[in-house]
């Protein structure tokens, strides 16, 4: 029982030290922990220096290439084409209520046996504003997040814009080519080996970065890219926060980390521990929190306007805002 308790502490997301084994924080500034992971590459790759690879290819979106930025006009045309096609096959011809269509899509998936642990409800979140442009985010039942990608003069238009891009990605995600198959795994691992001059033995060894990448893909065989992206968001956040580095220092193996966090959803406990890490960093290096928040907000806006999946960027912002709120409460109580 004692060993299990210690193991659980070592796998906490907080950047703690091996001596204390608590889920709290150290005074290390953010830059010393680990840089934020790069944007998803066109094809999966497994950097040898990291415990885990970056996420899989971007979800279908702007322009001809899935997940690419593309001109705004091309993105709008692609979204409208998918919405029209979906409406034609489900509601007949005529104007489609895209907000209702998105909700119906996920209810249809649930009725056909999709494993939606939190139900089929689609959740919208408006960014507080008294004047345009208005911004709206939509979170799908699995956790994936999209946002309004156009200039929206009204709140209703922002909601429709977010629903359109989410519906397009939801529909594309059902295509067989978006499933993780044996063929996809072999191709992805081979390209990762070629990118980092690895050898086949590395791919078969789960203690290497590429081996861990293969393990992740095989553990999610049959799942869609959207589902895999949702899982990888957890590991992206652990990397960004410096948690993976801290776990290595606590002598956690790759296998332990993969096994633990592959089955753990993002929750308030993880967010609160990461927020406390940023509180500690701000106290150690004043200004680091505001700089990280500004950078994160820019990344979030750029990704939103490009029609990309946003959960990683939005979770980062929410964690940093939580840290700022905790700092404000501390200052108030000390006055």
C-alpha cells in the first residue's frame, strides 16, 4: 500500500521534487522546465529528446490539406460545403441551423453506440465582450474544442461560426482514413524513424521515444484522429508545464507515465496543480505568468482563425488564468 501511494505521488502532474514527493511546485521558472511543444507536424514524428511525440496530423480543416492554415476564403468555402452536404443528407434541402445540426450529429453518434462518457451535449462558451468581433468556443462531447473562425458582428453569428467548424471536423472525423490502423501505425513509425535517423530496434523498445510513440498508437488502434488528439492534449499539457521532466527526475518510467495518463482525463485536480506551478514560478520570477499568458492568447487566436482544434491552447489559457486568480487571492489576503 505504501509503495502504491509513493508511486501515485511520483506520477502527480505538479512539478514537485523527489525529496518531498508532493504534488506541489518548485521555484524553477517556466523556461527551465520545458519549452511548449511545437505545432503539430504534417505527419507524426517522435523527437528522441522527449518522453512522448507531438500530436498526430492536424484535423481536417482549411484548404486542401487537413489541418493546414489556408486562406480564410478557402476555409469558409470548405466549411460551407461540408455544412451543405451534411444538411442535404440529414435534413433535405433548405437553410440549415448549424447549431442544431451539430447537436443532432453527436446525438446520432450516441444512439449508434458511440462511447460518450459525458453524454452527447455540445457546450458553447462566449468570450465576454461588449462590442464586435464576438468570439465563441464550442467543446465537443469528447473534449475537442473549436472556435469561431470569422469576423462575427453578433454573438449569434459567433456561435454559428464555431458550430460550423466543429461540424466540419466532426463529419470528416468519421471517414475511414481518419482511423488509426496497422497501416497508419507502420507508416507513422517509419517516418518518425527516418526523421530522427532511428533504427528499427528503437521502434520495438517501449523505453525509447519512438517506441513510446508506437505504444501510444497501438494502444489507440481503431480510434479516430479526433479521439487520439484528445488523448494527446493531456501529454502536451504535461510537457508544456514541465511535468514530464519532473516525472523523469522522480524516476518514473515512460511506461508508467503512459499507462497512468492514457486512462486519466483532464480534470480540475490536474489543472489546479499546474496552476500552482505557475503561481510558484511567478513568485520566483515576476512577470513570467503575464508573458506566458500573452503568448498563449496569441497562439489561441491564430489557431482559432485558422480553424484548428484548440483544446491544448485553451486549456493552457484556462490554467494560466486560474493561476492569476490564485495570485490575486493571495495578494488580497495579505493586504
